[in-house]
């Protein structure tokens, strides 16, 4: 082999090429880590068709810029996207490089629908049924927050039911201000007229249809209810199969013992003020935020 000049020249040329490639790579690596290519600039813009109310360049720099690792050449864009999506109020982010030391970031903000769970926990829910953490006071600048709550992983169901309830009670010219799903999967809502409505359980299609029929019966009977008891109905229980119970403002229920005592006092000529109870049984022959569907969400 050592007497083969052609082979020795080929080996030498190969070694020279490898050294040159290594030197070139080392030079690029050295250049890539120069301060001139460190990410120092972020250009922020809303995603197409959106607007930014709670996210701005100073907040992005304060919350994300210091967490980025790498330069213009070495930055992992997917990792950078996740960092920007961790900024308060950011739902989605798209990131691309901008020569020589910047990033162009497009952002979609959360559209707050209401609070989720404890109102003091700073947990909000958006119009997609996703929970995020932000300052509720900032959200209230856009619209009145609804009060939504339910078991873990029920966020989407609660948001869907909110939209259904809006349609149910639209003939009464009221809207749900609070929707709660209990651990037993029973629904309750508070309407904009102050009335609390118990709707019952719903775990299958049969129970879902039965609930819708009970609400329809209540809505149809509403004019008769208000004509007899006034519009200050503070509570309605729609869980009965063939009717419903109501409680009007300033009216309380009497127990059997209380009713007997009142009758005895009246018979004896005593002067007493009593309240009455009422139930109705029938058997008939925002500033809102528009809900969005996850199917409408664009793929990143």
C-alpha cells in the first residue's frame, strides 16, 4: 500500500477534505454563538382574523424571551412555540425566524367565557371549553364572566350545555349566568332574572330528551306562572316527571308543624303573620360570548 502513490494521494485528499469540513463546521458553530445572532427582538402580531387585547410585546419579552435557548441558527422553533404559549392569555402561537436576531410570533388569545370552579382561583375557561390561568379582572374588561363549574374533564360538556340552555330559555328573554354540573351529573343554572333552576341528571340520550321536554313544559307554562305569582320567581325545580315546583320571592315553605301552629293560633284569635308555600304542577295535552367548535380550529 505504501508504494501505491495513487492510493496515498487519495487518502491524503480525503483527510484534507475532512479537516476542511471540520474547520468549516467549527467556524459556523463559533459564528452561530456570536452575540450578534442572539435572539433579542420579537415581532408580535395577531393570527389572521384576530386581535390582541391582553398580550403585548413587553409582556412577551418579560415572560418568554429569557426562557429561549439558542441563537438565530440553533433555536428550536417547536420549543420556542411552547414557551410563547405559556405566556398568560396566549392560546396558540406560531414562530418563525427573522434575520439576524429576531423572531416573528403570531398569537391567538384566549377568549374568556367565564370562571371555572372557585372564582378566586384565577382559573378561567375559554369559548373552546379549555381552562387557562389569568387575571379575572382583565377578562371582565371584555365582558361579564359567567360562573361555570363541573367535575374534572367536564369542561367541554359544561360549555356545550351552556349553549343549549341559551336556546332553551331564549323565549323567556333570559340567559344563563351560571351553569353547574354536580359530581352526580345533575345540572343547575342561574338565569339573568335571578332565578335558580334545577334541571336534574343527564347521563344518556333518554335522560337528555326527558330534560329537554321538562324545560319545554316549563317555558310553555311560564306565562301562567308569572300571571299568578308574579315575575319574581327565585327558584324552579324541573326534576319532576309531570310538573315542576317554584318558589317566589318573599315566599317561604311551611312545615306541617308550622302550618298546624299557625292554624291553632288563628283559631285562638292570635294575630300572626304567615307566609305560604307554592308549587305548580302541569301536564300539558351578553354580553354573551359566541361558543366556538374545536372542529373550526386550524391545525398548527
